[in-house]
C-alpha cells in the first residue's frame, strides 16, 4: 500500500503539532520516523493510520481517502501498534494475537484455518510461541510488546505502522524485532516505525524522516539524514559516526543543553 500525506497539519489548543507536510510512503520500504520528544512523531503516525483527523490536508491510501475505502477494508489493509499499548482483558497470548484477525470476521463467522495460520506465523516471527497459553498479566514488558507486535503482524496488512516497538526490549529482541520489520517490508509491506535508537535506524531502515517541532528537517537515506549537522541541530548532541561491516552506526556522545 502506498500512503500519501498531502498538506497534512495538526493543531491543539492553538499550537501546531504538525506543520503542513507532504510525504509519499511506498510499499517494500522500512521507514523510520525520528525526532526528539514532542517532535510530532506519534501525531504523524496516528494521522497516517487514520486514527486522528488532520486539521488541514488529507491522507490517501493507494490514491483513495479512508472515507471511500470504508472501515473494514482499511482495517484489513493497515495495522497499527500504539506506543505503550495496554490490554486490560485477561486473555491468553494466543487469543490476543487472534484479535488481529477481527477485520476478516463477518457476522462472527471466520476462516479458522487462515486465522490459525496467521496467528502461528506471527507468534513464530516474534519468538513468542512459548507464551501462547499465558495471559498478558504474567508477561514482562518486553514480552508484552512482542505479543502486541504479533497481533499487528497477524492482520497481514499491506501497511504496518508501529510506534516505538522496541522501546521495552533487551538488545537481543531489539535486533530480532528490527529483523522482523525489515523482512516484513521485503515481502511487500510498507512498514513505518518510530525509533529512538539511531544506530538501529541507520542499520535497518531504507528511509528516515527526521522531525523537529512538527516539521520535517530531513527525509532520505540514513547516511544523509543522520548527518552530524542534522543531529546536533535537532537533538542538541554531538555524535560519533562510523561504520562496522559496512553499516553506519551513530552514538550520541555529548550534550549541548544551552543550544
């Protein structure tokens, strides 16, 4: 699925959360959205996922607005993983991941074999198969986040939008989830993800969008977006940039709090 934002802007209490911006996001790409706290990353993702209406502009899905697609079609075509998502029901992991198949149910009838296949594939991809019979209340924060990612993957949507999916994860699972997201994109899905780890963004993403105060500061390949100049301007830090096995890594090194 191609997602286009045309002149999109968002305001709250007279403050611009997103200044007018234009973006075209294409299938088979893993797109990272970066920026400091309050830059507008979550707002942008919610608008792209049709969870928040922009005050100006519009969003198109393969050239069609959400109002013409309809809720069911869009729910099948776009999966969303919220930042710090919580679940208050005492469901097992298997049942929770199965909720990702809800857009395919009609009058409570469902293709049980297709649902079971999608759920199992999602559990395997996120390495959460061993958790399938446990309830969320018994899981760690990192395990819970991987299960919620599995629910999003089970939708088998054409676009996946995820807000900080690796924030609660240890290094092993950060790498594992980034590998899953990259492989999902390679299979034809548009994947848009908010990240704070600059090195993982540089290593795994095809494209990066750097936001600051609701504006796009840079948009392009990681090596260009993650320039020392851009990062000093946006994050107020000095960074160390180098390569390892041909991949760029970026380490924040010192702060510039007065700038």
